[in-house]
C-alpha cells in the first residue's frame, strides 16, 4: 500500500541556516505530492504542492521538487526564520481517498 | 470565502459519555475527511466521505466511533462511551475530490476533546 517516510524531528537550526526535510514515498501510479505545515496553535495548511514529475512547488521561500526516479519530495529553504518554527507534514496522494500523511517533522529555529 | 469550520472548539466530557463533533466543509467540496491528532503525534486517518457515502471507514478505531454526512455538506463524528484514550484533537478537512491537484485538503481548526 501507499506509504510515506519523512525525516524524524525535532530539527533545531539557527536563523538563516539552510533547511532540508527529507520525504520519500511509495504509491500506486503517479501521486500528487503535498507539504502541509502546522504553526503553533494553528490548524494545518497547505504549504506547497506538485502534481507531476519534475514539477517544483514553492511558497514562502520553501521549495520541493517532484522526483519520480527517487520517489522523493524533499522540502528545502535557503535561509530559515524564527517564524518558520512549525511541524511539517509530507503527504502523497494517489486519489481522493488515499492521502497519506507522514508522521510530521517538528522544526525549531533559534534566533 | 468561508473555510472549514468545526464545533465545538473544545469539549471536555466525562468517561462513558457520548460526544458529537461537527464539521462544516467548504461549499462545493465533495470530499470530507476526519483525522485524529494526539499530542505530539501525526495525523491518524479516521474516515473519508465522497458526497454522503463513506467509501473508506478503515481508520475508525472501534465500533464506538461513527460518522455521517448529510446533504453532501455537514458531517458529524460521534464517539459513544468515551474513553480517556479518545482524548485528542479531531480534525476535519474537505477537498474538491477531483484529480489531480484538487486532492488538496483544507483543514478546519479542530475540536480538542478531553475525556476526564
């Protein structure tokens, strides 16, 4: 069945550091790929998405590229800010009923 | 436009009582999902609706849990004879439910359930 594996947290970085959160998946066919973010005290919201191979999703300085050959969708940001502290979830989706959320990676950014 | 709304935002109940949690999805979204998020944990899928039918109930933890959706809109998640392990944040999400990029889910703020 479909599954997703993402980097375990917590991840602690200093402000302006480079961020990578790894995500790999197994899925039937060619899923759409999503990263969701949950800021402290807030609900989940979509951060970015990619719907086909080699697409790059981007938002708020974050990027992730749909890599079909490695079945990966790693999240990156060149210079993190304190306001990026949150929990990040990778979520591949092969159909409306199959949206698998990763276990979440807690990110803390030190000023 | 209005997002997904859930009520109540907080619910404290005694062990053994029944509770009902409500979700109002975004208008026009045919797909609706319930998840559970325990403290510090990821999302646990509970049930998925397409319209009023639930093709996937595989995540419901026990027969104490049930859900319905009426008019292709509002959904209610009912937990009977609540137990302390039911304490969690219950999240509802909706989506257009059509491929490909419309699998994007919009989440409500959640209902925090505490069973004492």
